[in-house]
């Protein structure tokens, strides 16, 4: 662009040729580029900025400011995954509990032998259980959730919640809001509304991009929150243990990079009905139970061998546990309610040894007063008076009156019907109700014995091993972290609260909060987030400045020579 003289000089007539020449020389001087701003020829080397048109470098900075925050957050997330990926060989949680690209999620198999009491292991020779004890960890006392029955306790294992919170309060229930009954013996178990006060671990895992496979685990063939396990077997008691093992091992051993049905699962669940069925029929003190226990040990050995043949045994984390124990009954220890109160005054819900009574309208006090002192082996509670340590009062499915028999006693309406020689469901403080617990694998210590834990602590432990962020729960990872071969890395506490039990009807998400805080953001995450915010703010400042400058009128180039007295001295106007 040609240089224009300042307005006072424009239109002036040079009176001498020398003055005109002088003016020409001055014009060339002030139009000559400054030596520090000399343009570099296109073919010459130089910085990116020197080759770009005016303002382009600002746009590059904007692009950089937009790209850096996600990269910083991803880097911080990678560190966080390494922090709580467990001793199981890598993996870790993203913000939603996922595993980053290229990282293999640790594998976990949870096995439940229904009704396997903690002391069965030492009652008869059980070489496979004892091999697990040497190879891994053993917990001597596991306090399970009240009431100590199959469906409530299995759901507590995979949610980390007490029954009053996850909503499966018994094997048989009545929901006054739904005006429906639930029984493990009927198709009511497949109605998702009974289950959706909580989110089981397989749903959380799949939301985070993982895959699960369940072989007959209670509730795993129900579409909870619109989700089934990635692979599952619908419950069928006639399916043999070997067939269940074959399927679960195949799912776990599939290629990790497979697609669809060919992809491996990260988390497996395996359920077997024994020794619970035999314990009910024979009684746990019967010598006939010895062969049942030996058979369970052989089944565990079969599972171990199949895992070894599939190349999974040394890289898989295996947890073997149960839902409850079993106690011996006697026909001499019967409590007949018909002797104390008319059955026309109430509805019977669930079965002994913990029975819920729904009094007819206006009959609560009459029913309660008739039973509260009726039998010294019968504990009678109004719902609001149920001991707090049982965590069994804050749910609409818990009936207004709760009956609990003393250990070894049975509650019936009358003596008609069948009689069992063994049962469970009693107080979870009783040793006879406590289940077995053993675990081995890369995530666990070897030959380690822990005195005690709660069954709800297993959920945050499994989440840690699977590199998942646990949902709010009643468990505590801190309480069981000594089982791990590598202790979890400390991280800043994240907000969490104790789960608040409530009526489950209409709830779409699980539980409240509680126990340990979920594995949270690390300091690297905080730094990455702060840097990201700074970059975005920088981008906004540069962008606003660039837009503002484009709105201003163009100004003529100025040079230091214009401020020199050369023009005034040489031009004679």
C-alpha cells in the first residue's frame, strides 16, 4: 500500500526541485520496512509465525486452547486409573468408571454356594477350599445382611446395600404401593419393579463399557434398569454345575478384543443351590451332610481345573462365598400363632424364622398385644421398634409387625404341613448364620487370614478390583483393603452420604450413599482441570481481542522516522 503523507503536507507544492527531491527521499525512507521487521522470502526458513498471514497465529492459539484441556483431563484420568486399578493387573476407572483405551480390565469371578456355612470347610477334608486358603485370603467371620435369606443376601453382595435400602427385604414380600406380592417361587421375580431400588454391579459395569456374564445368580435374569447381563443363563435348577461352569469359563476365556457374542466378559457370577437344599432337608448337624460338603469341595476343584485349562486361573480374581449359613431345627421347638391370635386379624407374609404380619385395618394394636408376650422364644417388634443395628425398618415392604424366632425355633400358624430340619433367616449376629469367604488371584494377598468383615464390604472391594467407581453403598473399602496385595492409593475424599433407605416403588436408581467415598479424582485430575479452565479463559480473551480489532478502522503504518525533524528541516514550504 503506498504511503500517504500526513494531512498537513498533502496538496502542498514544492517550491524547489531540491525540496521535491528531498521529499521523495524522505518518503522512501519512511516507507522502507524496519530492519527488525524485514520480510523473509517464501523459500527461506523461519518460524511458523513468520510464514502465517496476519492474525493466523491467534487462531492457532485458540485451537490449542481448545485441545489442551481434554488432553490434560485424559492424562489425569490415566493417572487416576492407575491409582485405583487394583492389584489385579491394571485397568482403572474413568469418570464414569470405565477403562481407558488400550487398558485391559482385570477379571473377576464371584461364586456362591448357597447355604455354605463358614465352618463347613473344617468339618470334613476339603482340599480345594484349603488350597484357596493357602493361595489367597480367608475371612473367619462374615456378618451378612439381615434377614439372612437367599434373595436379600445375594442382592446385598452385588449392591453393597442392606435389604431395607435395596428393597429385596425377603424371599416373600408384599408391596403396599404396588399392591402386589413377590415370591421366589413365582414369576413375580421377573418384575423389574421389585429390583430397581438398587443397581447391581453388572449394570454398573456395563454402563462403564465392561461386560458381564451370570450363571443363575438370583436377579441376573431380570431386566433391571432396562439391562440384562451381557451374557446370562435364565434360572433353571436342572442345569448341572458342570454346564454352568463350562458356560462361565467360555465367556471369561473369549478374546478380549472380540466383537459382540465373541467378546470376553470381565465379571462373572456363578450360583449353585447346594448345600442349602440338603441343609434344609437333612439339617446341618446330620452326618449325611458330610458327603454333601465333600461334593461341594469336588465341584470347587472342577471349577479350578477348568479355569486352569482355559489359562485363566493365574490372571483371574476368584471370590468364593455364600449368602448365609444354616442351623438345626427340632420338632419340639415350634411356635404356633393360632394359639395366640386369630388369623382373621392379619395377613401372613414370608416364612419362618422371620415373619412379617400385615394387620387388618385398625387391628395393629390387637395383634401386637396378643403376641408380644405370647412365647418367650418369640421376639415381636413393631416396625418402628426394630433394632437399628439390623438395618431393617426403613422400607414400605417391611410389614408393620415383625416376628423373629429364637435360633432353632420355627414359627408356624399351626402344625399342619411339612417340617424342615434346617433353616436360616435368623439374626445375622449368630455364628450359625455366617457364610464362608475365600478369595485368590492377582488382586489378593496370599495365605492371609482376616478376622471379620461385613458382606456389604464385598461390593466396594469388587468395584476396586474391576476399576469401577462404586455407587453409594453401605460397605467400606477401607475395612477390607488389607485383603489386597496392593493397598489402594489415597485420594482426596469425594462427597458421599450414608444410604437413606426408602420405599423402593418408583425409584429408578440405587440406594443412597455411604461407606467409603467412591474412588475419586486424584490431585492430577484437579491440576488438569485447573489448567483446562485457564486454557479456555485464554482462548476467550484472545478471541474477543481478535474480534474487537477487526471492528476498528485500519490505521496507516507508522515508522520511527516520521517523528524525526528531517521533514521539517529539508522541506521549504
